[in-house]
C-alpha cells in the first residue's frame, strides 16, 4: 500500500503519493507472491488496476517451492492455487 500512502513532497520532480499507476518489482522467490496478492487483494477491488509487475529470478535452482498443504497460510483465493 506504500505507493498510495507515501507522500513525496520533498521530491522536486513531483509531489504527492505515487498513486495507482506503478510497477512493482518482485525480486526472486521471497517476493514471488506480489503478483498474486496484487491480483486477488487489490485489482479485484479496483485498486492498482493499471499496475504492472516485473519479476527477477536469481537462483533458478531454488524456486521457493513449498508443500501444497501450506497454501492455506497464504490467504489467497482457492482459484489461484493451480495457476
């Protein structure tokens, strides 16, 4: 929610918050859920509707894979489980 709340009045290029039109950078597996949360928690509510996500992978050998039984801990809709 930071882009909607952070006030950048001390920036000479622009003032106010970033707003809704932003790009999130998901940097490796530990932030890999950013696109899923963006879609299910924000875009489904009309927030960050134009936001984009760039995903960077540094270590393809470890992809942050966890048992499917842990999916419930993520607080994501069930329909995203297989996507």
